[in-house]
């Protein structure tokens, strides 16, 4: 099986496709001045774009890992997540506190079927 790399950069790719599975790198917001909900909304829009480029959609997400710089802001992240996620096709998901790059409040990785 071939491996397809989407948006290759110096240190990683936005996604790697192997077979019928799309593996996204951790996606972060571009605007670090936004609060948790705003950063999460921006990340989710970026995930939509990468999934589209890979030929899939959020309804095909298998799993997601959400890294938060401050886990006490989980409710704000969840507000954006629940407004975005396909509730008929919920993925497996973990949300954990983590040390992130300064200014980054949330980073999300997903795997999706194509």
C-alpha cells in the first residue's frame, strides 16, 4: 500500500494516509490570542480542511485526542466540540491536560476512515 503525505513541511505533514485511514498531526490554532473556545473552533475548521483534502469528512473520524494546556477549560473546549462534531457518528475521544507551546490552549489529533 502506498503512503500519501498531505501538506508536507519541514518537521511533519498535516496528515498521512495509509490504506483507508487518515492520520492527522496535532492541529493548533493560528490565533493564540483567542480563548479556549475560539482556539478550538479554529482548530476544528482546520481539521475540516485537512480531512477534505484527504478525501474524507468529520463524520468518518474514528478517534480524537484533545490536548489542553489548562484542563479546567474543558467545558469551553467541549462547547466548541459539540457544536462541530457529527453527533450521529461520534468518535472515540480522549481529552487530557498537557504542556503545550506557549499561547496554545488546545491541540487536536484525529484519525479518520476515508
